[in-house]
């Protein structure tokens, strides 16, 4: 800084810098997601973005920290995947510090560090299991009942949305559990056979063998 070809004294520079901070406030003009609490992660990723008001020359330093561990710096956006989260509750912080050298105050960086915090929740249901209470092979005119474990919502590949279904058509039947956050997990399919099927007579999962 200078006026009429002569530099301002250090005290004047510092006063001007602090006055600029007072007038403009935080350099963080916005952020995305704008909601900072209860951001739900299923088995997915999310991009976090800062909208910064930068001085010229740019003296802003950006740090991203996930649960206190630094992920990256001097970038205005970052992607977080569900696999990076630890446990169910996590915290992502974006710190923006004005590192201008025009102020000699020892605590300048401390005074002019601004942050945004997002609370992240990982919500993935356990892999469902299907427990048929009877045989998975059925005789002509018969059927098999497949029962899923407890879930908030159910979705079978038959279109059914109940905990248990009754089927009378051979095929593979998986179930998807949907929790109250909308996250999903899908079971391994149970294979239902139509008997008679003699070649499967020794299979412990096929208990219904019919006579011709």
C-alpha cells in the first residue's frame, strides 16, 4: 500500500487491513449443502462447496478436516465418500484463514479464521436375511412363504412391500430393506424350486419332493 509514491507505515497498513475486515466480515459468502446438520450418507458420496469472497491478491487459506484429520487444502470443494466416515456420527469442517502479511498482529490468523461445520451421519442397514419357515421347494398347487427380518420398509422383487411373501412360482427372490433415512441393503436371493425335482432330493434346502 502506498499513497503519492510513499508507503504507508506498518501501523497504518494494519489499521487499514483491520478496517477492511470489519467492513467485509467473513469471506465465506455461502456453502453447499446449505443444511449443515444430519446429512445422511448411504453407500454414496457427497460434494461440499464453499463460495468465497477473495481479496486480490488472494490471501485466503482453506483447510478441510474430517473428524479432526486434514483432508486437503486450498480448494473450494471436496468430495466425501461413505467409506471415509468413521462410525455413525462424523464432522466435516472447512476452515478459511486470511493469511495477509500486511498485518503484524501475532493473533491475526486466529482473529480471521472462519469455518463451516457439517454433521454427517452414515446410515446403512445391515444386509437382510430371508428365513423361509418351511421348504423352498413346493409341490404342484402349493406355495412357499419367505420371511424377512425386521426393517422400516421392505421391497421384494415381486413388488410386495411386506415382511413376508408367499410365492408359487419358481425363481430367485431377494428382499431389499429400506431404513428411515432412505438407505437400502439387499439380501442374497433365496431360490424357490417347483417339485418334483429328483436330482435335488439330497439337498437339505429342498424338503418337498412330490410323487408323479
